[in-house]
């Protein structure tokens, strides 16, 4: 299993970023996937999820209406469009299956997002 996140950066509040996740080593298209965020000193939390076919998405209340998760099963890619970013969105963002334990508990290196006020 290999998960490679990219697209993070440093920006001011109100800005936008698009994160990308390249997945390999497992059958991407049959797995519900998610974006996770780990803020400094806090646990890793699921902030957005998408079903295997992409037809259903779910968001944490803190990002609802601002973030959009999507996937391209033909390319084994997943994306997170983040708009109206807030300082509390700061953290390392990871992608993984919703049932990541079934994939051997592998995680990528994540991508850092830092939002200044």
C-alpha cells in the first residue's frame, strides 16, 4: 500500500488549496476513502469521506460547506478542494481508506497545511 499526499502549503485565512492523493498497491476503486487531519498536539480525525464509486460524500461539521472531496478511480487519485480556509484548518492532511485497518494500517507522509490569520 502506498499513499502519497501533495498540495499543501502556507496561506492566509480565506484562501483555497487543492490536495491530491495518489494511491497504489491496493484496489482503490472498491474502497471508501477519506481525508484525515492531524492538528498539532491532537489526534488524527476524519474530515471528509467518499464512497467507493464517489456517489456519496460525508464531512465533519467543521469543514462542511467549505471542503469538497472527490475521486478519479481510473487514475487511482483522490482530491480535497479546500475553500475559505481558517487557521483551525491547520494540520497535516493524510489520505487513507475509511477502513484503513484492513489495508495493513499503512499511512503516507501527509501534506502540511498551515493557515495564518
